[in-house]
C-alpha cells in the first residue's frame, strides 16, 4: 500500500516538476546598465574591462582582462543592480555565455550580503560556442558562514559575471536571459 501511494505521488508530481523549469516573466536589465569592478577597489592588481557588444536585440557583455592574485586580489567582474526583486517562486537564473575555456562564476548579492566580500557564487563553464546554462539557486555557495545556506530569490539585489580566484586571462561573453 505504501508503494502505491508513493507511485501516485510520483505520477502527480511529474507535470509540476516539468513546469518548474519554465521561464518566469522577468526582464533583466540591458547590458548598458552593468558596471565593471575589479579587485583594485581593495588594493588588488587585476586589470580589465567590460563593454556591451552585439546587434540590437542580441546585445551581450564582454568581460576581458588579466586576473591576478597578487596583493590579496583575484577578480574582475561586471555586475548589475536589480530594478525589481525576483519573485519568490523563482528557482534560478538562465544565462547564455561563451568564453576562452576558463571557468567563470555567477555571483548574487542579497539584502543579507552587507559586507563587500560577501556574496553567493556558482561556477559556470565556458567554451567557444554559445551555451545556455540554468543555474539553480541551490547551486550557489555562500562566501561565509554568516549567510543563509541558499539565497532566497526575493532577497537578491544584484547579479554578476565574474572571473575569479586564480591567475588567468579572462575573456567571457555573457548574456543574462532571465529566471525560471
């Protein structure tokens, strides 16, 4: 009898689980609203820049530079503050990206990340071809024990594409598509 109930629950939950991956109505800010930051704000020596590229309707951000861990540094990023919070039902973000094969990160900041070194981080791969990546909020790791284990979507205040943590040449093309 217990197995029958579990089977019924599984059958009923199937379509709901499939719908959880649907895109939600949320328009990310355009590339022109994003800002470039580097570890130089805290004494690091990484250098780079970010700019919007591509034709109208298909614009993306290109983050390039040299990441250096010298002087306790190690990042360059392009970040945008949200105009509106994510809905509570959101389960993750959807991004398109391509790059030089290095590993990159998506960072989130929330109303609970008060200090400059606090964030949530999820790694994303890069390669020569555009790829669409869904990053669930559960994949984001907190930068310290004082933060919630998993960020709450309605608390997110900014999103960033980041080259981080090791000496390397960064070249990432990035487009935030939406949330699901």
